């Protein structure tokens, strides 16, 4: 087996060919973690623990194409889409399996997510996807989602959570400005799902922890954004293609159904219900990972049985919140529920 340094350099020189092997690692782990067979839960937890530990051992969670050098800089972790997705998976695996995971594994999850996600996010201001000087696109909500998940699921320090949320809320508007007044985005339908879909999950996590304090999807503006994939669909599963989006694009069923209900856009919910695979067995990223026990398309239209884990299991605060907690260096103050 190639060591990590050789693997990263090889993939960098060949522009990602052959495919980065860790994609297969993550999908196998998601299938193990997501199988609902209650009778085998301890066996599955043991398998998940092994895969989780292997992922924590990786020098970087960033794919080679997104690195700023030939090999990962372990002293200055970068945050990309893949690192964010890994943090989400780890956080939700820890939340759902809980004490079924060995204490050492749960401790390692917290250590790695803090070191690779929370601390770099709070310390650095040079992530181009934050804006406003960089080119803001779907990376903004997608990358910040992993940080929010790590902070809310795994961190017991209310002050750190407040700093993360303050910075996220300060930078999310830069992403929303990329949409036109009619709700359109130049990134196409594919990255509407990968960007605004992540914004929706992020909003859900934040609102679950701060009930009644804010609504990140309120207003006609968001209904227009939700109508975007509906307006671009020419026939079932076929969309007007531009940017990086293909004509045949699959919208996450879980994202479409939940967003359609939340924002009052029935057409978007219906679009999700009639997708080829109307389930979402992945985690909160909304990926339609076909695990072995669901390898065949559904024969009839039905609501997805699993939208995503974080929507099925409400997040409960582990700490007593103070009513107000000072935000990060930007001076934002968050009104937090007790």
C-alpha cells in the first residue's frame, strides 16, 4: 500500500486519477453506521468504531485537489468540503451510537474534530470560501456545516459554541448574496443541492440549538430559492444544464422534501418524492448512498423513511445556556435560550 505522502503526490500530479480511495472508505462506513437492524446494533457499532478510528488516523481529511501543497500540513489544517463531510459523519455517528462506541473512540472523535475543524475555523480568516473578498459559492455553507456540527454535537464549551455560531452567522450572508432576486444561482441545479441543501441542514442545526431565537429560512426570498430546481426541470430528472451541472441530475430526496415542507413550496416536495431513489440513507449531507439493504429502486412513490439523522433525532443541549453569550472577535452577540 502506498504511504500517504506518496498517495497525495501521485493524485495531485494525475489530477485525481485514479479515484481517491477514501471515498470508498467513507461510503462503506456510512453504510455500516446507517443500517437500521436493531438486533445487530452492537456488531455494527464495533465495525463503525474500527472505521472511525482509521479515519481519525489520517493525516488530513482534505482531498489532494484541495490542498495548498503536495502533502498535508498537519500543523495548519485546511477545511474543504470533504473534511466538513467527515466531521459531520463523525459527529452524528458519535451522537447516535453514544455509549455503544468505546470511550477512547469518542474521545478521539472530539480531539480530531476540534483540532481539524473548530480551532482552525476560529483561528484563521484566510479561507477563501468565507468571503467577502474571495469567490463565494457552495463551499461557504458546505464547509461551515462541518464546523457547526462538530461544535454543537461534540463540544461542551458554551463559549466556543457561541464563537462558532457568531462567525458562521456573520459569513453566511455572503453566500446568500450569490443568489439573484428571483432565487436563481449561476452554479446550476447540482450545486443548488450541494450548497443551499447544506445551508438548510446548517440552519436546522443552529435553530435546534437556539429554539425560537432566529429563523434562517424566513421570507419570500427563500421560497424563490426553493423554486429554482422546480423551474429548471424540463422533464423528470432532466434539468437545464449549465455551469458544472449535468442535464441528468438527482436532487436529494430528503433535502427536497424537507425544504419544500419547511418553506411552503409543495412543488419542491413533490419533486423529491418522485426521484429515482426516494430515500436518503446517508447522514445529514443528504447523500443518497445506496447501502446493501436498499440496493434496488423503489417501485412506488413514498416519503423518504430517513431524511437525515439530525432531523430524526433532535439535538438536546448538554449545558445550561446563559441568556446572552458574547460572540467572537466580530462583536456579534447571540441571544441564546436557557
